[in-house]
């Protein structure tokens, strides 16, 4: 099963509220929201790289989490990334892991 069935009815997550398009027709507000979302993806990827995973934005609405073998899962919002990441990595994703902190600081 591809998981596409659950894609069309998901609610917005609070992390996507900053710079949200108000329908004013101002294209800059949509651009700001998109930039903020891509920045969050880049930050998450700094951590996820330690576990052999990558996160990508999918159409500004969802995320795609993938591992090195090509397995991927659609994720609704950033908070939902971490349980899926742990399942895909086969281990806990500990933000206080000294090796992770050292790797992020080197970048």
C-alpha cells in the first residue's frame, strides 16, 4: 500500500503557520512560507543524516522520509517525522547522542 489515500485529508500543522498565505493574493507571503518550510527541512536533514535518512518537502504540504536503500514514507508534519525515522532507522533517534551533537557541530 502506498499511503497516498491518507494524503488528501490531513490537517495543517502548527509548524506551517508562520507566513501562512491569508488569501490576500500577495505572492510574497507564500514564498516566505515556502522558504521557512525548506529551512526546517534542511535543519531536520542535519540530524537525520546521522541515522542514514533524508527528508524532502512534497508540494509544500507533506514530507517524504527516505533511507539509503530507497524505502520512503509520507509524513504529515515535522512532529510525525521522528517516530517514522526511528522505525526506518531501526533504532532510537536520540537528540542528545554525543556522536550526533558532534556531527552537527562539525557542519
